[in-house]
C-alpha cells in the first residue's frame, strides 16, 4: 500500500489503519477405550532336583599322655606340631626348694579328614505367567 504525501498535509488527518491478523490453535483430547481389563494367570510348577555333593568333615582325636618332667621356668615348652598331631603341654607350678615347671601331661590332638557324599532330593519351584486382555463385555478382543 502506498501513501500519497499530499494526503498528509491536509488540515484534518485521518489515521491510517493497518489490519493485523492473529492465528489461534485449538487442542482437543479424546479418550480412546482400548479394553476394560487384564487377566493374569500364574502357575507354579515343582520339579525335583537331585543334589550330590562332596562334603569334608574333620574328626578330632584327643589323648592325654602323662609326662611328669620338671623343667626350668625359662624352658617351658610351647605348643608344637609333631606331624599331623598338635601337642599342647599342660603346665603346673610345683613348690620345691626352688620353683620349677613340671610337664604334667601333653594333649595330643590328631586330625583325621574324611570325605562323605551327601545326596538329597529337593523340590524347586518355578512360576509361569500369562496375560490376557478383555473388553468391557468380557469378550477377548479380536487380533
């Protein structure tokens, strides 16, 4: 649109009107019914499983061996191993003219390791799930 400059110099000026357009958007939502329910079936199955496992077992044999020997205080025997046998000296103070240690006895502890087999049947459970959809009338939808 062009404006004639002669029109601007008139005593009475009329405003120029420029049309402005505005766009509007409408948003609508629609609910879509996809069915009325879901049915879930769960089943539990048990099946036996045989377990056959090696187990280790330690048996201990303890024997008392009398020693009855006097030793000086600074030579007290310590716990020691003789092969597979743990020897634990049992000490006792005895009053004499002087104080001495007498080895009263020793414990001899021998470990015997043996292997056993253990077999047992146990029940293990597993679950299976199936899901079924249906509409409001209880009918299964067509696929």
